[in-house]
C-alpha cells in the first residue's frame, strides 16, 4: 500500500473519530445538563468539531476513492463544509471597534 493511500485512509478515519468524539461529548453534556441532545449538538463548539470531522472525512474519502466522479463529489462536499466553517468563524469573531 502506498503512503498516499495510507494518508488518505488516515484522513477519513480521523474524521470519523472526531465526529464520534464530538457526538459522545454532546451526549454526555446533554445527560449532565438534562437537555435534549439536539440542543447540545447545536452549540457552537460541538458543531465546529463535527464540521472539522466532516472535512477530514470527505478529504480522506476523496483520496481513497478510485472513481473520479465520486472523488470530485467528496472533494466538493469537503470544500463546501470548509467554506461554511470559515464563514461561521469569521461571523462569530469579536469585532475590534474603537471606543470614542
């Protein structure tokens, strides 16, 4: 197996691990705070973790797939999620307004 294939497989496996970890953390927080899981999973930190995991997953999947159309679809999904994550990060960044 070539090192490129190993790295691609590492990407989607790491992505799934991040998603499962974020989901598990969300479940633990929901249980601790006695809230529905859906509310906890919508929190900014959990969502960012899941989005990051999805980027790794789709990027690794893109490198692992033999079919170029499926690889392109996977790359497009990774790009769209990356764009949404960056947009969210820029939107929630504290503004540096000067006090007059």
